[in-house]
């Protein structure tokens, strides 16, 4: 009996154990399945919770540990992932995927030896693993980069050290020691802002970032940014309130910040004496930091002027000169920069006595450095100043302030006119003197009472002096004058002149304008007067496929494009100092789009770029799901044809016609002629999603994001914090209704477009930046003030701001844009209504006609060659070139004539032309001859779109006002129409129309590409390696 009892007990215990194991396995599988689901949705925190629970139930399951490590890496917690990966390798030595992941993490953390051991272990199991073999080769290069960087750093060759550190940090992105070393190099070389950016990254990589925050605070203090220094030292104290160095430094910075606030408060309340006293306190308190002292000079310069303390102001300016000279010299010693010291001489001159000395200085600088723009401009400025020094000051004549209103001016005028009227004087000499004085008084009243003339005078141009009208100039006064080049000197004239002030030491304002076209990406740096300082461009890599299927696929690699963007912007930023204010404006090709895995709203980001955070995750957040689909891609051609022939569209056209008949609303006229085109985004996007199983699934899960080029670029630049579309780009997508200034949800719902993908709309520019770039990208925080589509930006940059102004762009395509003011134009003949720009909520609309084949025609012409000769060939090379150029002219004429028929234009409209093809005089003159109007060609025609975006950015942030815009538009040449040549061109145009019509009637002959060459009565079509001739 006892044996039976024991056997039963054992069986029960075994059963109970198996039941527990089964229940435990079920619980584990449940957690694993839930974790997998949350991981697929990128809900990392929830996935991590379930993986924690599964590992507690079974700590030896290496697959669960591996999955949890993957989630840690996706969340940017590489340090938490390493123990899990260590445990996985310990449990299963031949699990190569875990070793590869751990090796990648160790490599990014700078543990080269550990990474090499993991990769060698993988190769022992998989000798042919090409990815790991490439990593081994990379490790050898990285080891050499780190060795070279340390060696150059020890020998104080900071520039070389920085070069090798940059190379190493391209791969070892989480190595704190390298960031610290590069920060030291940058700080020593004067690139303090970039050094701060590296130290900020360092704070995220080390366990204790107390010392790093202290160093950041000290760097900000050294460049005079007291407020930011105070903010960073507070971060230091949060981590360690008892830190020996943090608290004393905090007390010092806080005291200085309070004194600076007091200066600003006294200045605002116009308590000038108290302001000066507080400035003296700061100078005594901080005797070592030059930038803080210079900032005091800036703040108190106006105070000295207001209390008429001329001598103190001059002393301040001489002090600034000394500091500038020492600063430049230190830059030469530390950085090896050959700066033009002669051209930046700073003197205080009495204009009537010593202006010649200024001219001598600049002549010396110009002779020594003939290529120096600053020396040349300074010489011209000083020579103008000498001429202007004796001219009249109308404010001084009437004895009024520069901000006097018309009532005060009138009162002063009447008082002086009564006093100096010639009838009041009997003596002949006194009467002549009174007559001259009376003429001056009358002239002053004429200028100051006329707003336009007064504005010219305030800009330094005497409106009553013909010579000054031609030359322009600066403010002119008897005695002593000041020319202002930096923000520490008040904008209004005072009683001294600073002939030249070095720009790098004080904040200058620049705009980097980036133009992303179809073939070129270009960045341009503009100064405070919208003059081009420097530019950089790269050719874009366009991938074309599908010609054999007659379904052209035109794509751009998004990662490559973003790298090009970073390069061209970084290149022009080298011309700005770390203290300059830099903003960004964007203009780009329209209707090119891309989709990406959306950022979950609940994801806690780590501060790294998406590529670094999720490089091991199967569903990487922010990852682009396909290449950028360009505007000239035709993958949706068949879908558009199907919709256009459908009963739905025909009914829509009919209803549009009926509603327009009764309401006469332009919106219904547009519905009457609605057709879908492959250039529109809607159908291309729908076709792209339908062909991708992954995108279809993400769309169902709500994790798919879409945007045109500007939306995607803003997402990348802000690391997902800003996903918006500007209205100028959105208006050309075919998804926008300009008559309601919003998306056309009715049409999109009709065609089944996933409207949840539409990004929010924003103005092209407003009083607040559209987005702000993180310091990690360019070493400084850069606000984006304007975003526009390329053709609308070119319209603004052409100066076509008034209704019925016309802009012609001849570049990749031919675009003719007509400004229609505040009302969109409804066309029956193919003109497309667009939003030109919307600034501060006010929209300006455009009617556009275009032809997309301009560049294609020219490229085809360059490569043309006939395989056969024929006696019927009357064409010489010159004739063929002329025919090709005239075909471009004729397309412009067709579009312009359509506009002229639909819109009531004036006899002589403002027409401006730009673009690379517009550099050809024959093309511009032929267009002028055909349309019978003068055409103004803009200078720097290839930069007009870039300049337009910069003008909008400067306008909304207050760098210039609307009245200053016309002076920033430069005309290169004016082409007046020649009537005698127009008749010949019209005859050629009629022949061209017949040729085009003949080919349209013979579609079976069309083989891509099809272009026309003609001379007199012969047309040759070059198609598929053969030539066919047709006579008129």
C-alpha cells in the first residue's frame, strides 16, 4: 500500500509540475505575442513591458532577451541593450545575429576591440559574410583615424586632429571621448558654437554629465551669451547641488545676468545715466571676458549718445577697435587665417578734415589685396562720403528731429519762413544771405513733407540732387557723420563716423536659401541687403527606369539628397562666424513626394537621428519606404486615363457646367474642365501604395506618413517634430482647392484618396519661424522662416508682386506665371490656378501655363546625330539649333497668348524672364518680338528662385520692409520688340503649328523621344535610329 501511495503521489506531483510548466509557457507565449504586436506598431514602451514579464518567467530564453535588446536599441538605450546581448551570446554562442548587433553597438560606442572580437567570432561561423568582412575593414580604418587624431591633438595641430575626428565620428557616433576631444579642438580654433553642440551630445552619452554642463556654461559665458550660460549652469546644479565649481560659477553668472537686465530696463525707461552707471559696474565686475565687455559697449553706446557724452562714445569705439585687432590677430595665430587687417582699420574721423585719411587706408588695402571685396567697397564708400559731406541736411535746416511728424515740420517751417523771408531785410548782402537761407528752408519743407522724398533722404539720397539720385549714398551732415555696420551703433546718424567695422566680431544677419530643383541642388548665402555672398551647388542623381514599358519612373534617393543638402548648406555656412544670426529659406521642385514610417506620438526620443536610434529595428521609425517619386514620373498615367474616361468624371464635368451656368462661380468652371494628370500627386501616390504590401499594411495601422519634398525635408531637419506642407507647394499637387484655400476633400473622397495622410498646411512665411533646426546638424540653431515652391519663389524673386505682372522661367521646363492678385483665375484653356505665396495669412494667386520638356529638348539637341544622309536634307547645324530654340519661343508665345485672351492685360505689362535658357539673347529677343512687349531679363537668372525665398524670409523676420524690395531686384538687360522681325517669326510659328498638328494626327508614328527639326519646308523627325521626312 505504501508503494502504491508513493507512486500516486509522484504521478500527481509530475502532473502538477507539467501543468505549471504548460501554464507558464502559455503565459510566456502570450507576453511574446503581445510584445511582437506592440513592436510592429512601434509602441516600444508597451512591447518592453511584455518582454520584461516574459523574461521574468523564463530568464534563459535567448530569443526573448534578443527581442528586448532590439527594443532597447530602438529607444536609443544602447547601454541597456548590451547586457541582454551579452546574455544572449552567453546562452547561445553561435547566435551570429546577436554578435553582429553587439558588434555594431560597441563600434558606435567606440569599443573597437570588443566590436572586432564579435565580428571575428561571426566570421569563424560564417566565413563568407560580406557585411561583417566590410566591418572588419572599417575597424582598421577607424583605429587609424583615432590614432592620428590623438597624435595631432597632442602636437597642437588642431585642424588635422579635427579632420580625423570627423572621419572617426561618422561611424563611432556614441563615443563620448571623441566628442570631447573634438569640442576642445573647435573651442581652441574659435568655433565655440560647434564645440557647444559636441558637448551637448556628450551630455547624452555619459552617465554623469555634471562637468559637461559646467563646460557648456563656461563656453556660453566666454562668447557673451550670459542667459544661455545661466541656463546650462542650472542644469549642472540639478545633477549635483554640492558641486565645488558649479555653485560659485552660478552665483557669478546670475549676478551678471541681473546687471544686464538692469541695463536693458534703464534703457527702456530712458534712464540714461543709470544705464551708464550699471555698465561701468559690469566693466569692473568682468574684466577678462572681451565679448561681455563689448556687449556692454553696445548697450551703453546709445546711452552716451542720448546724454551727449561724445568723448566717452569715442573712447568706447576706440576700445572696440583694440579688441577687434587683438581678436583678428589671435585668429591668425591659432587658426592660420590670413585676414585682411588693413581693410578692417577702424578710425574716428572728422569728415571735413580727415576723410582723405580714410580713402588712403582703403587705397592701401585695395592695392595689397585687389580681390578684397571689403577693401573695394570701403574705398567707394569713403569717396562717396567725401562728396556728400557738404550736402544739405534738411532736418538740421528746419531744426527738427529725425522722427518729427508733419505737424512739427510745418510749425518749424512757418517759423523759419517768417524769420528769413527776404522782404524782412533791406541790406543787400543780408538780403542775398536770407534768399539762400529761404531757398534751403523751402527745399527742406518740400523734401520732408513728401513721404517718398523723405524716405529717399533717410536712405542717404538727396531727392533734389540729380547726382545723388543716380549714385545713391549714405546720410550726409555738416561736421561729423556715422556709418553704421553693426547693431551696437544706433541706426540714426550721430556726431561721429566709423569708417569700417569688422563684421566677424559682431552679429551679422544672413539668410541661407536652398533651391532644390530637378537637376541641381543649390545653396546661396545672402547678407542683410540680400546681396549674394557665396553659393554652392551639386548635381542631383536622378534614377530613370521603365522606358521599355512606356511608364517612365523618375526617382531620387532620399538619403543621398539629404546628404547633399547638408553638404551645400555646411559649405556656405563656413562664411559665417559663430556669432552671426543665420536663418534658412527653402524653395524646391513641386509634386515630388515620398512616404515614410510615421513617428508614434507616444515615443520618447533620445535626441539622436532616426537612423542611429533604429538601425537594428525591422520597422524603423522615420524610415523612408521608397525613393522620392519625381514630378515627371508617369507611373500613374494609365490610372489617370481610366479616371478621365470614367462615368464619374464625366458626370462631375457636367454638374460643374450646370452649377457654373447658374452661379457663375469660378470654382465650378474648374470642375467643368477637371482632368486628372500623372503630374498630380494623388494618383501617383495611390499607385505607389497599392504596389507596396508594406505601405498598405502601415496605412491600415495608421503608421504611414506622406509628404511632398518640403514636408519630408522639414521632417528630417526637425527629427519628426514638424510635419507640415506650405500652401504654395500644396496648391500644385492637384489635391488643393485655391477657391477655398484648403485641400479639396470632396474630390479626394471621390477618388478614394487616404485623406488621413494629408499634412497640415502652413503659410509660406509668417511672424514666427516655420521650424527650428537642432544644433546637432550645423552646430547652431537655425530657424526656417520661409518655404515656397520653386516657380512661385521665382515669381517673387523676379519682383512680380503686382496684379498682372508676368514671369517667364526657362529652365528644366518652360513656366509662364501671371500674378492674379488676391483672386484665383479659372481657366478653360489649361492655365492652372496656384497659390503664389501666403505671407502672414494673406494669399497672392498665380495662373500658370507650362511645358515640361525644355531641358529635354536641349539635351536631345546636344546628342542628336543622323545615321543617314539625304539629298532632301536642307538643314545645316545652325538651322537645326535655331529651330530648337524657336520651338521653346513658340511654346512661350502660345501660353502667353492664352493668358492674353483670358485675362485683360494692359498694353505694356511688366514681363520678366529668368532661368538658365534665358541667358540666350536670341531666345529672349524672339519672345519679345512675338508677344510685342518689352522683356526684362534678371541678372543671375539661375538664382532668382533662391533669391525669392530669401526675400520672403527677410521680409517676415524684419530684415527689410516691402518698400525696400524693389531696390533688391537687379535687371541685366531689357529686350524691346522689333516689329520688322515679328512677321518672319509669325510665319515660322504657323509652319511649326502645322508640323505639330501633323504629328498629332499620326499617333502611330510616335516613338519616344519625338522632337521636331525644321527649316523652311522640311521637317525631320529623329525616331528610334531612323529619319523620316515630311513635306508641308
